[in-house]
């Protein structure tokens, strides 16, 4: 008689990690709670890990994750021990918190969450806080605690949402970076570019220096006024720094970057899209502004080495050839426009009849406007359901696609959607998978990763704290 199959053993570490994340992800029901009171109390209970390292603090409507990854690579190439904090994750929760690009160990996630929850429970009992910490507050505390105990030289910290009231805004920030500003998260940040700029410029504080991308005039005037009030000198993309002599290659792009203090010629990055060259320029500027406070001098050679090795999945990433298959996490009309422009640059002669797009997104996105931007690229659209309780139903996606694409196909899963799209793609065409971090994350997650929860961040938003009225810009920020 054959022996019954023995179920695979689950390691104690893996089981503890899964249990810790189940407890953490249950906190998504608390939603997003803008404000720093709970975060300050947690940080004090942990011994203020946020003060154990200097930081480069990065915010923006898009590009902040890529800019953070590029900045970290340059700093590490200069011999610094780095911490990288980003969100959301694409494959593993551990990817949000990395030291020298090594994800936080499972055991540290388990132990760290336990310590933070113990502090939170004590504070609640003593009246030190009036509510339980949210998912992102615990995650931020976990990141700061791990960076402190890892004795990093510098943290590269991506803002979660906004800036002024974001959980990360307790840092000892030496450099603040604002990549872009557009209308996004208007229910929390405000309905105008000026209000959103005000929230994001809240990361700028006295004693810092700043770097800003090419912002809309309405937003830039608010950022410059905020910087001027606290004495933060700004470098601007298109003024003090610029991308020059950009060319494309099969594996990425090459360009020069002009900074006030240096030139970095012959930069090669294994990434596509003009927006990544822009992000690299912001990263170079941030490092050039940070290093004078250390014992290291800015080195163009080190900067080139770091950028040549950077990896940041899901950002116009080519994952297959013949025909080409690209993944991108664009989920706003503006980010979709940038992707469309970049693909037109990469494959200018491609016939849209040869191309296919796989699309899925969360609710609340401007689906019609996104598809308007993408429709000139391809005649075939495959719509899929993202694995999230906030996913936009495929029936809504299909209805929005009607009249915009010649052929619309509903696939039962993202994996099936990619297979269908690849069959529909001509030999000289491309497949683009786009629409959500969660869509790309599901595709790149290793098979059998059963100890990882789904990718969703909190979706319920409570009313934010009142914000002061934007000050009328009265002076330009000083510049060195």
C-alpha cells in the first residue's frame, strides 16, 4: 500500500514571518491617517532610530521610487553603507526595506514587528497615542529601526504619500528631492497643484539643501516660496542641472549630466525612457549635495559605476525579446503618456496592428484618459483583474476600452493575459503590460512564494488634518 504523501515542511522562520505579516496587513483596515503624532510616539518608544542616520528624502507624483534606487546606487558606489526605503513592493514585502540592496531578513521583519506592536500596545494603554498605528506607520518604524541597527551611513527614503504629514517626515534629512508634481491623491493632498506642492514641499526644512525636477509653474512657485521661508537652497532641473547628449542603445541609454559643481559625462544606465535620464540627473544632484557633509568627495567615476549597475524592475523594463515584452507600473494619464512617448522613441516604426497591451488597475484611476493615451500604440487590448480588493472589474475596463481599441479581450488572470497578448503580437511588434504596481508585482513574484501576502496598500482614507493656506510666493529660493 503506497505511503500517503507528506506535506512540505514549513520552516519556523517562514511561519513566523507569515504570521507577522498577517498581523501587519490586517492594519490596512485603519486606512491612511495623515499626521505625525502616532509616528513620533512610536519613534520615541523605539529610541528614535530616525535620528541614527542622515537621509536623502524623496517625494513627487511620479519617479520618486526610480530616483531613490538611482540615488542609492550612486551612494553605494561611493563606499557608503546605504538604507533604501520604498513603497509599494512588487514581489516581496521585504523589498521595501533594504540595506546595501539586500532585503531585510525575514527574522528581522518578525522580530521588528513584534517590538513595534509591543510599543504600540503600551502607548495605547498609557494614553500616549489615541489610535492604533496604521500599516504604513508600522512599516516606516520597521524600516527606521532596521536601518539604525544596521548602522547605515545614509538612508534614501521615499515618501509614501505627500510629504508634510507623511510617516517618513521625522527624518534627519540632509537633502530633499521633489521629482514631479501633478494632480494625484486629491482627496488627501488637495484638488490643486498648489495644494499638492505645499504638501510635498513639507519635507524641506532648515539646514537642508534641495533638488527639484521640472515642475508646473503653479507648483514651482509654491515650492520655491516654501524653500525660501526655511532657507533651503534649490537646484533646478533645466537650470543648475541638465541632461545633455542623450542617445539610445539596445540595452539602455547614454547621456551626460551637467551639475553646478561637476560634469558626469558618458553616463550609461540599463533603463529605457527619457524620464529615467531625468531621474538619474536628480539622483546625481542629490548625491552631489549630500556628500559635502561626509568625508567623501563626489566622484564622477563612482557615479558612473553605480548607475551602470542599477536595477529597478517594472519601470519600462524589457523582460523578453522577439517580440519585445515590456512591464511598466504607470497608472495615471501623465505616466502613461511618458511611457507611450518612450515606446515611440524605442520602436518608432512599429505598426500598432503588431502590438498588444495588457491592462489592469485599481478603482479610482482615470481609466478612460489612460486608455486614450495608450490606444495609439496598439490595436489589441487584453484586460485583466488585478489581485486586490480594490481592483477595477474587467467589465468596467472592457466598457472603457470600447471604441478605443479595435480588439478587446478579457483574460482570466494576468498570466493568461500576457500569454494571449504575446500570441497577438507580431514578430516586429511589442507587448506592453501596464496599469498598476499590483499587476506587475503579480507577474514578477517568484512562483511558490506562499509566505508573502497580497500586494495591496491601504485603500481607505480618513479626512486629513487641516492644512494652512499656501503662502503667496514672494521671493525665489536662494541658490548657491
